[in-house]
C-alpha cells in the first residue's frame, strides 16, 4: 500500500470536503483516515489516502481546478517521505 498525506487549508466554505472526497473517488483513491477543523474561519483538513495505482503528480494535477475555484491550498506528500522528514 502506498500512502499519502493530503492537507487542505483555506477560507471555510460549503462543500470543501465533498469536492475533495469526490475527486478522490473519481480517481479510485481510498481515504484511510481524515480529520478536519475550522480555526477562526480557516478550514483545515488532513487526510491519509491509499495511492495504490495512482501517480502523485496526476493526483496533484487533478486537484488544480478545485484549488483555483475554491481558493484552497491542497498539498500532497507520500507518507514514507513525510515520516522520514519527521523522524528524530
């Protein structure tokens, strides 16, 4: 299993989770874990997904219209790289 971490931040508005989750479903990517909160009107979400069969660059590109339309920051990173960067 190839896991990735997706972070989504931006001004809180209706439909952020739906748009991101729908795009992942269209790409046949399973959400393994998710957390979200709103801090002073700023939406923040972290997701761990299973990228098996998907290329991270293609997934990143697929999020571009959502970034632009909803004015969001969406960042993807493979979990193995994330874990290595945060290992003491």
